[in-house]
């Protein structure tokens, strides 16, 4: 029995240090997750989404031979309006 010993000689300190260890471990894990999430969010924010230029798409289609010269000129004039 440990009734005669002061409170600091008991198992109280072991419980305190176990609790402190788990709190530190969970803190480190939370910081790691936060760092990874912010890293991936910054990577996606660097390259803003760009809309394709309709005239550039038209030129590509004409260059590949998908549309005729008449269609190219007609659509180009419509896009410029």
C-alpha cells in the first residue's frame, strides 16, 4: 500500500506524462495533416483555370482540316461580332 507516501511518489506522474505524450503526438499529427492540406491547396491555386479561346479552337480545327475555308471564315466573322 502506498498510503503513507506523498502524492508525487504514486502513479499520478506516470498518468500525467502519458497524457502529455498523447497530446503532443496528436498535435504533431494535426500539424502534419494541416501542412499537407495547405500544400495541395496552394498547388491548385497557382494555376488558375483558363477558358479556351474560341478563335484559337477555330484555328486549330481549320488547321486539322475538320472544317472548310468557307466555314472557317463564316464562324470567324460570327465570333468577331
